[in-house]
């Protein structure tokens, strides 16, 4: 009886031991799986760090390649500096007026072609009146203080556009004259990085002016362009024109002076509080 | 009928064009002596630029540039300039609209005085025509409804 | 005969235009059509006047070399007759004024009767 | 009714064609219109009004009163449109 | 003055006039009227009446057409004749 | 300043009209005295002009200092000075009268209404005073455009009536312009006196014949001569009452003046009598117009509509005198321009006053009107007698001269038509007077009510013009001999 009980107890303990060993084994297994997971996570983190590096490198690359906008940035930085240091009002309205006036007066001289005192006086008076009435129209959404630069850059932009138009003309002529007529019309749809309406319109009209492409519609920064064939579409996606327009209007990939102005106001408030 | 247009291209292009249209109109008025044109044509072009503003930006925005009251004032002012020049000639003991008599106060030769008189009345005509063309279009397009309803 | 017709072709065309406009004014039932006819009718009259002013061998009625050649004698036959042009400037102004008033009246009618057909309006008035 | 209108139109046209028979040829420099009054406008405009554009000088000087009338016509039309169509804005005039 | 050119424009003017009073859609009729005015002004410019042509271009083809279009939008496009 | 009076007649109301909208922005009530002031000054100038003409003869006024064939000329002779005084006086009367009725009918548009009202009068004055055919066209258009607008603000159906007037008026004006163009093409001149000296050599030319036809047809449309009168009844009936009181007497008279000018000044009288015999045709058309107008008036139950048809018949009288083309006939016409202007303005003002008080124009509802508005109805009776042609009133004298003219031309039928129309007019007016004065006998119950009717006379600003014009109707009859001997006998073209 006693022996039977003992044997039974031993059996039981053995079984329990066995169970415990099994459980320990399972725990060990799961621990190993966790270890693996940790390893993997570590790898992921590493790769993320590599990616980060790559992005940094890419950014640096972009900065160095898109040199056209750096001048803009430099200028804006200076301006923001002055805004934050002196927290002064810019004389934007007056400058707009002066630029509008000089544009209109040049237009007047082109129309008139008379250089006697009387007609020049009339021209000055008319230009002042019209500029006074409409300077807020001509440069409505343009950021503060940039009108001079914009006009200069726009004038530089025009020869390039003409060159593009001539090139596209020749291309279309070749297409139309070639016996197979390899045209493949389709509608492109792309989102632009430009932000203000005047730059949208400049881009849209430049696209329309160039033969083989026509802007059909703009909806919230999304362009619908009808193009004549595939190569044209690739040209557009490459986005040289877009970059140049952005350069004119000092947009994309830079800080807004307008924002700086807004922040400057808050900044002044804060300084009062502190 | 008139509310501001949604199309971004039309809005922007008209915004940029309006100053140049207006300057061209003034050029047409001022150079009526040497080239085709004169007060009437220039006034119509000025009126057309205002109509362009009206159909792209709607009545509310346009009223900021030229209000109904100033339209009435301008239309009266133009004809008053015209007939006023005539009355000045009367006061200078000439006949009505005899600009040659203006040489007495302008200190120029009679022929030059006539040219200046012509310029004066062209300006008057331009004012009136601008204001009236705009006002006719405004009335017709708002079509008998008070302007409040049109303001969306 | 052919020569006779060809030498006055402007006048024949103006008569045709005037008849078209006149017919639209009294024959058409739609008010806007009547206004369009009115416009054509008046334009035809203006065409007639401009044709009167025409002069073969004349140039635009703007003096050339206005300042340089003061002593030069100006030949009347070398410039087109300016008087009909002046009259027609006035007539064009009258035309557009009439157009404006007529359109204003048409809009009043439309607001009241909601139609532009003359017979329907007359029925509504009765 | 339509026939009647057509008849009126055709009669008018016929009268006009009848009148056209005696007209001087188109663009004839010897027609009375270019001989009687207008030569003075052409030859004297610079000397009398210092304005090379004859149309302007006739419009605004020789026949300035017509132009005043023309401006009044425009003014009348504008006032007429206001009278017919403009409603007062609520409250003030 | 080139008679052939003159003649072509005259024919065109007559066609436009007939079309303007026969088209049933009022908006089209008004647009054709604008074209009519424009051809008319072309012809006058060609006949030497530059001032009249300028006025016609700015008044009839410009403001007049705009006024008529405003009226058509204000009322209705349909017409029975 | 006296030598500037002819141009001041036109320029004063013009400048005042330009300032009226500006005054209206400030204070609406000032518009009324403002235009009264303008018209008083203008009337004063025109009276001065008439006196100057009587004393010194025809006035030539060169606008801009340019001599006639090149510049625009104002020619004021006896006829135009006479018509000027009529037009400015009548419009002054109507302006005084218009205060209450405009306040009632168009309360919120007073400013612009008065602006256009003044421009309308300016148009009439400009037509009368000018001596240049194209200038006449310009002022004709000013008057027409103002008229279209003023008619269109009337009662129900007025816009449509006005639209038909626009169409007809534009046809008329374009025909006139076409006629002027033909004359210009044939002669190269636009000045009336210059044309009169150039035209006699060209009377055989077809161009001149066509020009004459178009001028006459154009003016006849503006005048609403019988077959071309289609626009008139609706337009004048539906216009606001002060507008029909202004347009009905003046538009037709001014157009008649233009017709006399064209037929007997621009063209020599023998042209329309012998070379291109249109006068006989005109007189028969005029006779038809007289009968048509009177008969249509008989069929109306609405007083204003009846007056409109009487107006058509009065246009017939005017043209009849022109068509007779002899001294007595033309004297009759010119005298009738004066008399008829007074009679028509009185009648239309009376209708306006009745509408203002009673709100109805139906003749059958005029019972007891003589108790309600005694002075107005008395004026109506006097003017009615004048229209019929009872001796002491002025209507008799012009008809008398017309009949004399018809007898001189040995057109007995026309003389008969004139008599017949007097009879018809008598019936017309007696019908209205019967309703207004004779109380219904059989309604004893309502008879008591009729006694209660209190005197509700028209307001003083309406009553004074009505009574003064009515007094004028009688007075003109009494002094018509002097008017003829001082003015009209010189106004008739010299060759008769």
C-alpha cells in the first residue's frame, strides 16, 4: 500500500516535472521568437536611419542643383531678418504704385510715340490716375515688396518662352508633315507646386501659347492639359517651365515673407507680454 | 445674373488687363487730334473695362472701384464739362461753343485754343460715355432686381 | 447695264440690308428679333452715308505731315470727305442709345409677362 | 399679315432702287457731296483748328453742337435705363 | 479700295444679316449680329472711314453685343421665329 | 445778352437737366422747383426771342462762330419763334401740373422722371429752333428717347405700347435720316437755307424725289398721321397722366412744324404742289384721318382713349391745312398749332385730375362729377366747346380758316368733312357732359346719396394750370385776330 502510494506520488511528481519542463521549453521558445523580433526591429531602425541619411543627402543634392531658387531664398532671408529685427511696416503699397505707374507709362510711350512736352505731361497724368485706381488690381496676390524683382524676372522669362514656342512649332510641323502622322492626343492631369493664382495663370497661358499643348482647366492647383503626343507629356512632367514660373514669382521651396510678416506681428505681441 | 466668375484664368487675366485697357482708353481720348478716336470711343473702352470688372468680380467688388453714386456724378459731370465750356465761351462774349474766344484766357493763338477746347470736350464726352455705358449694362444685367439680391 | 450695276454695288447691298432689317422690324414676332432687325436697319443707313463719303483716289481723312510741311497746299481731292463720317459717329451713338432703351423696355416686359413673343404678350394684356 | 409686311418692305426697296438710278457713281470725286461744303473742312482744318484729324475737328468744332446733342442722347438713354429698371435699395435712395 | 475684297465682305455681311434674323436660338442670333457688325466695321475701315469703323467696333460689336447678351441671359434664349 | 437768347432757350433746360440727378441725390423735393425754374427761364428767353423777331426780323445765330454752310446755324423766324413760345409755355404749365400726379404714380422715381421730363422738353425746343437738317435729327432722337422712357413707366401694358413706339419711332427717324442723306448726296449741304437755294436746279432728279418722300414719311410716322398712327393710341393712353399731357399736345405739333419746314422752306412750295404733287394726296389722307379719329372716338367708353382718338383727328386738321397749300389753309394750320396745343393740354390735364381724384376713366362712372369737381368740369365744358368749334372760343377760328382754305382750293368735300367732324365732336362731348352733369332721375334712393357728395376738387397745383389754360382757350379766341396780324401772316411762306 505504502509502496503503491509512493510510486503514485513519484509518478505524479515526474509528470509535474515533465509539465514544468515543457512549459519552460515553450517559454524559452517564445523568448527566442521575441529575440528574433527584436533583431528584426533593430534592422528596421537601421534601415530607417539609412533612409534618413539618404533623404538628407537628396535634399542637399536638390539644393545644390536647383540653384535658381537660392537667390530668392537669400533675399527672403534678408528681408525676414529685417522684418523681425526692426518689426517695421514695409512700404508695399507705394512700391506697387510706382511699379504700376512705370509699366503704364512705358506702355503709353509705346502707344503714343510723341515726345513733346504736352503729350508726355498728359501721359504722366493718365498713368498716375490709372495707376492710382488699379495698382491693387495688377499686383493683388503678390507678396510684399517683390514687384520690382518679379517684373525683371518676367521680362527675362519672355525670350525663353519665345524660344520654346519656336521649338514646339518646328516639332509640330514635323509631326504634321511626317507621312504617318504619329499623333497620340491625350489629357494630362497633374498637380502643380505653384501656389498663387497669378503663377497658375502664367503657367497655364505659357502652356497654351506653346503649340501642341492646351490648358483646359485649373481646379485647386490641378491642371488639365490636352497634349498632342507622349513626348510632350514627358516634357511637361520634367517641369522646367514650372520651375521657371516658380522662379519668377518666388514660389515653392522657400519661406513666405507674408507668413513672416504675420508671425512678426505675433512675435511683437509676445515680446510685449514677456 | 452677375456674380463673380469662378474661373481662375478669367479672373486673373482680367485683373492684369484692366489697367492697360484703361490706359489705352485714355490714350484714345488724348490722341483724337492725330489718330482715329476721340472722346466717344475712349469712353466706350473705359466703360468696357468696367464691364469686364463687373462680370468677373461681381457687383460688390466693382462697387469698391466705382460706386453707383459716382456713376451718376460722372455722367452729369461729363456733360457739364461740355456745356460748361460752351457757357465760358458765352461769358467771353463769343457765341455758344466758340472756342476761339478761349484764347483770351489761355494766352495762345485762336487755332491752338480751338484744339484745347476740342480736348476739353472730348474729356467731357469720355466721362459721360464711360459712366453711362457702365450704368446701362449694370441696369440691364441686374434686370430690375435690387442689388442686394445679386450679392449672393 | 452691267457697268451700271457694278459701279453702284455698295448701294444695292445697302438696299438689301435695309430691306432685311425693315422686314425683321415689322414682320418678326419676337421682341429681341425686332431689336436685331432695328440694329441691321440702322447699320444699313450708316453704310449708305459712308458710301457717300467715299472718294476714289482719296486717303484717310487725317492730314499727313501735320507739322513738317506747313507751307504745302492741301488738295481737297486727295482726302476722303469727312462730313458723312462725323454724321455717322453721331448716328452710331444714337443707335446704341436706342438699343439700350429698347432692351430695358424688353426686360420690363419680360418681368411682367414672362415671354418675348408679341402675340402672347398682347393676349396677356387683353 | 406677313404678306402685307413683305409688300411694304418691297415697296420701300423699290422706291430706294428707283432713287439709286440717278445717283452719282460710287466714289466719284466730282459728286456734289465732295465739292460743296466738305473741301473747306479738308483744306482749312490745320489752319483754323490746329487738328490734323479732320473727323475730330469737324465733330468737335465745326459741328460741336451736334456732338453736344449726341452726348445728351447718351445721357438720356442712361437716365432712361435707370428710370425703367433700377429699384431703390431698401431704405435709402 | 480693292473691289474684290470689298465685294466678298459685302456678300458676307448680307449672309450674316439673313442668318441673324432667321436663326431660332436668340443667343446665336446675337452672336451672329456681333459678327455682322464686325464685318461691317472691317468694310468701313477698308473704305477709309477709320473713325466710324473704330466706333462701330467698340460700340456695336462690343458694347451692343454685350448688352444684347445680357438681355438674352436675363430673359430667355428661345424664340418661335 | 439778348442776342444770345436763341441758344439759351435750349441750353438752360439742358444744363438744369444735367444737375437734376445730383440734386435728387441730396433732396428729392427740390427737383420740382428746380425744373420749374429752368422752364420759367426758358419761357422768358423764348418770349424775348419772339419780341425780338417781331421788332427786328429773322434772327440768325451761328453756333461756334462758324458761318452757315459749314457750322450749325439757328434760324428763328416768325414761325419758329411762335412755336417756341407755345412749346415752352405749354411745358411750363404741364410741369407745374405734374407735381401731385407724379407723387402719386411714381413715388420713388421722381428724380429721374424729372430729369427725362426736362430733356424731353429740350428735345422739342431744339427741334424747333434749329436751321440744320442733321441737328434736327439729333434733337428729334433726344425727344424720342425721352418719350419712350416716359411712356414705359405708365400703367399696366405701358411697356409693350412703348416698345411698339420704339420700333415705329426708329423706323420714322431712320427714314428721316435716309432722306437727309439723299439730300446731302444730291447737294452736299445740310443747312436748310443753303439747301433751299441749291435744290431748285435739281427738282427733276429722282434722288430728290426719293429724299422728299422719305422725309415726309418719316415725319408722318412721328406725327401719327392716319395710316401710320398705329403706335399712338396705346402709347398715349397708358402713359402717366402728366406725360400724356406733355406729349400729346407737343409731339404732334412739333412734327407738324417740321413738316411745314420741309415742305415750304427746304423745298420751294411749288415743288410739292406742282413738280411732285403730293399736297392733294396729303389733304385727302388728312380728311380720312379726321373722320377715322372722330368715328373711333365715338366707339370708346374710356375718356382718355377717346381723347387719344380726338388727337388723331386733330393731326388730320393740321395736315389738312398743309395739304391745302394756300394762304388761308396755312394760316389755319399755324393757328391750329397754337389752339390745339392749348385745347389738348387742357383736356389731358383734366383727365389726369379726374384720375387723380376718382381713380377711373370710364365715362359711365362720371355721375355727379360736376358736384365733386365743379371747376374741373366747367373747364372741361369750355374746352369741349372749343374743340367742337363754338365761336367765342379759339377752336372756332382755326377751323374757320381751314374751311376758308378748303373753299379757296375749291375742295368742297373737304369743307364738308370739316363740318361733319364738328358735328361728331359735338356728339362726343355732349355724351361726356351728359354723364357728368345730368343726374339720373329714376334713382331716388341713390339720389339722396348723390347729395352727400362733397366737393373734392383737384389739388391747387393741378387746378391752377387747368384754369389758366382754359382761360387761355377763351382769351386766344378773343385775340386771334391780333395774333394773325402780328405773327402768323408773316409766318406763312411768302409766296402764298
